[in-house]
C-alpha cells in the first residue's frame, strides 16, 4: 500500500534563533495507521505537526502527501486540503469567541460550501452526542469550561471527515471521562472511515494505544 505521508526533512531552521530542529528526520505513514509522537519538550513535535498539516512549508526537504509533492501545490490547494483533508486538534486551535459553539463547529462546512442536508446534520448530531456537548451548542466559547472548549475543538476537527487527524495533546485539559470519550472517537474514526491518526502527546498510555510510537530525539 502506498504511503499517505512521505516526509524527508533535512532541517527546519529558525533564522532569528540560529538553530535547527528535525535534522535528517524521515517519516512515512500508511493510510489508516495510528502513529503517536513523543519526545522531550522543545524537541520539535508541534513544529513537525505544523509541517505535516501544511501550516508550515518553510523547511529544507521533501514532502509527498496524498502522492503529490507539497512544494508544487498552490496556496489555494494547500488551504483546501487543510480544510477538507486534514483535521487539526492543535493546542492553539482557538474557537471564535463571537460565534456559538455550534457555529464554530460548522465553520469548516461553510468554508467548503457544503450545504446543510440530512447527511451532514446526522453526522453533526452523532459526533456531538458521542462527545456529549449538546448542552453547550448555543453557548459562546467564553461561557464554557476549558474542557468543554477542548471537546468542541475536537468535534470541529472531525466534522469534515478528514483523511488525516493531527492532534497536539488532545487530552491535556480533560478529566478521565472526557479523555476516554475523545480517545474513543479518535479510534472509532480510524476504524470506521480509515482515518489516519497522528497524535503528539506526553501521555505515554495514550501514545502506546497507537500502532506505532515515534520518539523525537534532540540532535543538536
Ligand atoms: N516560530 C518559532 N520561532 C522561533 N523558534 C520556534 C518557533 N516555533 C518553535 N520554535 C522553537 O523550536 C523548538 C521546537 O518547538 P516545538 O514547539 O515544536 O517543540 P515541542 O516538542 O512541541 O515542545 P512541547 O512539548 O513543549 O510542546 C523550540 O526550541 C521552540 O522554542
């Protein structure tokens, strides 16, 4: 089976700081694989997710995603793939404070011009019920707890049925019960829709529940 992600990074340099991370780092991921990324703080885990998720294209190396060279993709295509093919659960995935939780979750559908129909509404209701955030749908983010906001960010990330879900510490602000809800939705998506799952975490139990654990090492 072809890889969905084939990444060969020579290095990622931060000019102002004058140092580089992810030196000679290679990663290949097959469709439907569940991969976790661990490593000490500052080693480059979030930077790696940003590269995989097409948020950062400023690095030396080659990246082939869905059989296309990322360097050859137009800005529009990068934006379209970020919205439709990749679901982000990033630490700083801020919700828009002036919109309700429901409208925040449905934003990716609006960006993709997807009409409200029974299929999208069913999907929305199913995920919202599973994660248990019915009671906050009409609330604004600032009227919700941190854990409720984290669950809403997760639902927004999966609403488009992305081919890849990238999560950065998806369970960090959650209690045990909500942690399990997020993990089970993540792995259900993987089973039901063949979604590829890549998770950055300091939680070794969560990391070990993936098919493969990658440890990023400091190499400076
Ligand atoms: N935009 C930036 N400009 C300059 N340096 C940066 C930038 N983003 C990240 N860095 C630096 O790159 C290194 C890797 O950061 P990154 O956030 O990827 O690490 P991490 O492994 O995810 O850390 P943590 O586990 O603490 O979240 C750090 O030294 C960080 O300070």
